[in-house]
């Protein structure tokens, strides 16, 4: 696909101004001259939310698969899709990698959709509504750029529709400039109170103020070091998000873990921002049951021909099983399923967190949580310890909340003789609490341990599997960044490629 096309896509007309976020097809009306009033801008905004479906379709492969959480199901497969997974799994990919190209395309499409909304805000007469629509578009743009900059580093800074000539000659800008844009978007939302604290039931799924504050806190904790004043700003932001979620003081006050992801309890109080899906052959069903479900299961797990992608690693399962009573195990993955025809269990390891019964293949009901309370609680536990330079009663309290909910032993402050020991426990807890939610890779990057963790995983902790290849090598720092897709280089040969590619 040409670079100019995915910087400013021409959207197909559907003609629906969707408001109920999981009950109507996301509309993608033609942009030029379409938005004549608030209803038109809302339609553009629904298209911007809908663009997140394409982003999430491959995000697991850019994040979870490249971490120590998941891997290929079998080694040395010769299928074309298996080779794509193998290359991401082992960081041996080239700039021609098809899935990297698709994720890049989807991410910039989402940015372009947000830009289209921002360019049309002037036609909204109601100042409060105009501010809200602007805030939602800024949130979506910031979210996508946050992922882009963490996966590629320097990126194209696109804040308006570009001509074909401009897109063929523009250059990537420094990561710091992309982070500046992200912060500007999020601080504009927060400082100007552009979003409501919560949306009405029909609009659940639209970004609200807690989502913007949580995302800004994540940006501060990623971009800045603990000694920086902007790192410390995240404390106030996270406290506000926790307060908005009911200010829980223990794990008993949290939504039970199995209910967090249940299709019978969508948009519960744990969910701060989610990408919404709905079954029913509307074109907006969740594909992840089909992508992650076990091969050849005969409809005993999910109908269709599931791909069995995102295979949970031996290493992750070993981490979970340190506490066999952990309630998150049954929700997160399975190691077998019941074959109703034979009356026997079938051994098969697969992700279950986003799997629900479907009537049509790739048409699930499950929403995808992008930001949720468990994530925020653990970020706050981490931040309070880092700011103090040692674990505190407060940091241990918030670390323990997710453990209490999971039904596993809580820590005492006396269990930690140093900040290093607390970090180890906190990082392990984040891994288990947020398994398969596309957070692990970004955490490893943020902590500055991606290279050492992945190398230890590939060459030691998971060597029983990777040894079957016979050629797995340690990764280098440059391999933590993805390559700029070859399709972009072909259109604009002067674009700087990431080091090593």
C-alpha cells in the first residue's frame, strides 16, 4: 500500500452515526466535506474508534510475542505464517515483514482518523461537545503515537492531511518530538477538562478523563526517570484514576478477576478504556478467539479453524504455577479441553482470556481492555517505591491488591530488604496480572531490561523449545525496535531506516 494512502486514507461511506459503542457498526464516512455539523464529526469520531480494530489485530505480535510471555506453537514449521511468527518471536525479521507493514499501516490510519476529527471540530456549535470530541480525538492520536514511538522510535509526525507529494518526501522526526506531541495532546485534555469523568451507558467505550490521566501517567513513567519532576507527576494522575474507580483499599473491593473479562460484565468498573467488539455479523466482532484458539478442536473450544497463535510459553506457565491456587490461571490460559465426541481430554495449550463462544468465525463479543485498574494499581505501587527509593507500606499495599484478588499470599513490607527485591516482585506481578494484554514488551522496554530478559528467555529459560531450532541467537539492542516497512522505503527512498535493518 502506498505511503500517501495510509497517511490519509479515503474512507468508505457507511452512513451510520454510531453512539452505542458496542452495538452499532463503526462508521467511516468520506472525510472531505462530510462533517457539516456535530453529527458529522461524531461519525468521523466513530470511525477513529473503529480504526483501533485493525491496530489490535496485530498488536499481540508486535508486543506479547516478542516478549517472554508467548511464542510459536511448534518450531521449524515451513508455513508462511509460521515464518512470520518465528521472525518476530526471535527478532530475525526484515523490513519486508508483512505483519509489521500491516500494523504500521493500521496505526497511521488510526492517527489519520483522529486528525480528521480534529480538523472538523470547528463545525460543532456546542462548545462543551466540541471540547469533548477534540479530547477524544487527541486521546486516540496520543494512544497510537505512544505505541508507534515505543515500537519504532523516531516516527512520522502527522497532525493534518498531507498531499501525496508531501508524504513522498517527509522524514521521521526524533522520538522526543513524538513524545512532545503525545504529552501536548494529553495535557490539553487534562488541563482543559475536555472529557467527562464517565460516559452515559450508551456511550461506554468512548474515552473519559480517567483514561486520559492513566495514559499520561504511563507516558510520564516511560519517558522520564524517577528523579524527574514529570515522572513524579504520574503519582497525582494515578491517584485520580484510582479514586475515580471507587478508591479500592483491598483486593476484596476489586471486580473478581474472571468477571473483568466476562462478556456478561462488559465495561465494568475495572475497565478504564477498552476497544469494543460485538458479535452478530455486524463486521465488528472480536477475532481473538479465532486467532488464539487451539487448532483442530472440532468446535469443542470454538467453531471454525482457529490459528493457535500467541502460544503461552513454558516460562510463563512456570511463573503462574509458583502459586497453583492463582485464580488468574483459569482465566488466562488452558492446557487442555474436553472433546465431547470422544469423551476425553485433549492436551492443548492456548490463551483463553479473550475467548468466548461464537456463532460465526472471528465474530466474538469480547472487548479488549487497553487500560484497566489492575494495571494502574501496579503502576502506582511501582511509582511510590521508585519515588521513595525503597518499598513503602503504600507501595506494598497496592502491589498486594491484585494478589489478594488472585487468591495468593500477600507480601509484608518486611519481605523486601531493598528496592531491587521489591522491583523483582512487582515486575513478576505485572507479568501475571496483565498476561496476554500486550503490556509485557512495553514493560520490559520501560524498565530497560528487554534485551537481557529476552536473551535469558531464548537461550536459557525456554531453551528446551528454542534449542530445537539450533540457530537461535542472542538479540542486540537495535532489535528492540521494529524496521520501517519496505513499502514506505519504496515510496520514499530517503526515509531513514532503523539501525540494523
